[in-house]
C-alpha cells in the first residue's frame, strides 16, 4: 500500500491543477513522422529491439498462482509457456518440442506436472527438462539433458513475471525497473483476484498505445464511460527511466478543492493512478476495489495489435452485489477500450496512408506520449 502522505501529495498536485485549469506539461511540442506508424521495415526493427530484446511484463503472478500451474500464449509471433514449478519458481520457455517443433501444450491457463508433445510424445516437466522419450531405446544416441525446452530469461517481481523473448539474453530486473519497482509494489498485484481475461483486436501498436498515455481525449471520446469520472486534460506525470506513472483527476476534485486538507478524508478517492510499464503494459486502478491490466502486443503488421485485458478485484466477488459491481466495471472498461479508443484508432489507421499528415504533433499537455516515443527511439537505435 502507498503511504497516505504520498497519496496526499498526489492529490495536492491534482487539486492545484484543478483550481488553475492546468496540467503537467512537457517543455515543448513534439513532432513524430507518420512513418513511425506505417513503415513496415521500421516496424519490424522496433518490434525486434523493443519487444523481443527487452524484458516484458508477460504474465501476472496470479495467472500461475499455484505450484505446477502454467499459462501459454503467443507474443509477437513467439509461442511462450510460463510455468510455476512444484517449488514455486517461475520459468519461461518457448512452446516448441525440441524434437520437431510442435507446441507441447495449447494456449491458455492450466495445471499440469508434465507437458507431452502431441506429435511424438516427448515429455517435459515444469522446469522444462526432457524427462522421457517415447521409443527412446530405438531413437538413437542423444543427450536428453541438451534437449529440454528452450528457456527464456525470466524473473518475478512486484506481482509480475518478466520475460525476454530472445533465448540467451540476460537482464537485471532491479536495474530495469529502478525506482519504478517501488511504485509497482505499492499495487500488491500478487494478492488480487483475477476475475477474467479477454483478448481484443486493435489498431496498430502505436495508435493503440497512444490512447493509454493521455487524458486529453477523455471529455470527448469517453463522455459516456470513464469520462464521467475523470477531469479531461488534467494529468500528473512522473517518469522512472522508460516507465511512467500517470495520475488523472476524478471529477470529485471539485468537492475538495475549496476544503482545507484536513477535511479531504481519503485523498485516493479523488485521483486515478495509471502505472505504465514500458513498452506495453498499463496497470490502472479505476473504480473502487477493481483494477485493469492491459497488455498491448504488436501484430504481424504495423496496423494490427492484440490487447489482453485482465480484470482484477481486491477479493473474489461472492455476493450478487459484488458480482454486479465487478461485471459493471468489466463492461465499462471493455466499452471504453473496444468501442471508443479502438474504434477511433481503426479510423485513424485508415487515414495514415492518405498523406493528410506528414507528422503527428504531440502537445505540451501530452508529456507521456513524448516520453514514450523518445524511449522507443532510444531502445530501437539506428537501423542496420
């Protein structure tokens, strides 16, 4: 939990902006060539450097909460299994048998002690070790110790399982997160309840992700959903290396703006924190004891993405009232993203090749967008 003094500081900053009709700002405006959204060569290079060579927050710890549990998925064309072994250690592997490359399990979550390849029945344990080969005596001379599932660099921290999609690379999760680790740990993600997950097809990676990084559009695009609760064009912005914390003001700020601070009661009721994990994960506590985790994965082309939404509750909803509140939250965020953000995103995607714009201009009131695109450029580096 975040100390009350820190929450009060955030509420104080938000109230100051509310009174003055201001927001945190970047030093200047920022232009980004539209080719950053459309060029397939640039896209392939950036996906390789940013999504395949850097640590990704690939799974929630609660997705594999129990020993001998797993979750399997495909990420930017890479089939991945995340497991928790009998001792509670998390691992990540490429989901491909070392014999002839067949997936050893279907995508989804489950519990198992072993994976058996459906093609030739090679069997692997939850640590990726090859433990048996059908007809092994007739197969020939091979060393099973060298034929375990191909392991991916993996670490577990702050309720998230971090994976690099490139075998053989290494990463230091403490160095990668820096002070942002503390921010994530205040969310206590490992102790939430996972209500449901769903995948949503969306527009291109940057078109989709841009919408997660500003409140400038809330009054117009989200007037009937999240815009009912948040103040448009008011945002606090703090950075932690490539990662960002964004704070939106709730409309209830007006109720405390003229009160002395000792009458604010719980300041967390008047702000909404978004933790933006570079390059593609957003953790948003939106309404009461509910949390939305969004992971945006680039698709095979610059105009496609897949977004995994995880709907989480502070505890399992059991009463009719609790279930109704959780379902209401789930439908609210689905509508806001799918029917509002992504609907306009698909429309934007269609205009990108029209030459209506040579560059997109991000305002001073969109500092998180500027920060994000700067760090994509930093990690992608020069193309060879």
